[in-house]
């Protein structure tokens, strides 16, 4: 269930009709409006509900991924070791980590319509550029799960750079294993590890 919940967290910033409209919205309004829109799309599209991978990835590419700062997410996940990486290695890390997240959580999109999402009031001061948007996700027969989104206001609008599930940070979950890999095999070893994981996932392993 946790994997599904985490990807639902990713969906919360998706399906904005136009980037200009997304940029104008407050982060909590963006979360609420676009989450409801994604739920509507999934409910109406039988192919997505049936697990059609091409449609799932198309939905992610057009509606979900543009609202995430994967470079910052990767930097946070890699931690202090990020400074050891060359610019080219940083690009490779970002690309492979993005692919890992997409492949890991894409299957959960088919079940997003099964969940009830409650949006909590945001604590935000005028001029804030870094905020936390909180929700609670529940499903019949299971306890509710708190989902928090960390967003930063950038030139292109609000971007998600971390997701917390019951106060557990998504990027922190990966940081321990990433740091362990860097200690053993360096930045190049971490990149190769991510490449192998993505290749295994792509081949159905």
C-alpha cells in the first residue's frame, strides 16, 4: 500500500490544464484542484484503470512530471556526495533517479481513484517561497495516511521537491542506500547501480 500511496502523492501536482494557470495558483489550491482532476481522468479512462502502460506513462509525462524538480530531489537524495559529482554525473544521476521514481510508482496510478483525499489548511505567509501542503489519504478498511508535499516557488511556478509519507521523507528513504553505494563504489558506482535497477525494471525483473 505504501508504494501506491507514494505515487498518489506524486499525482497531487498533476493534470494542470495550462502552465500559466498552474503558475498563478497558490500551492494548496494547485494540489486540490489538480488532484481532483487526475482522479476524474483515471475514473473515466478505462485503459488507464486497466493498466495500459503507454497511457499511464503519457499521463505522467504530460500531467505529473512537469511539476517536479527532479534535480533538487536527486541532490537531496544523494546528499553531501552530490558535490563530488561532475556536472555530467549530476545530469546522469538526475536522469536515472527520475526514471527510477517513475518506474517504481507508475503502476499505482491505476488505483488513485480508490482513495479519498482530504486537504488540510495550509500555513503560509505572504512572500513564502517554500511551503508544506498537507493531506490525508484513506481507503475503506485501512487507516488514513498523512501525505505532506514540500514545494518551492520557482520561476516556472511551484515545484514539488520532496514527499513525506507519515512524516517519512521520500528522498531520505533513498539517501541511506545512495550514500552506502557511494562509499563503496563512488559516484560512478551509484550511477551504474541506478542504471541496472532501471534496466531490470524495464525488462520486467
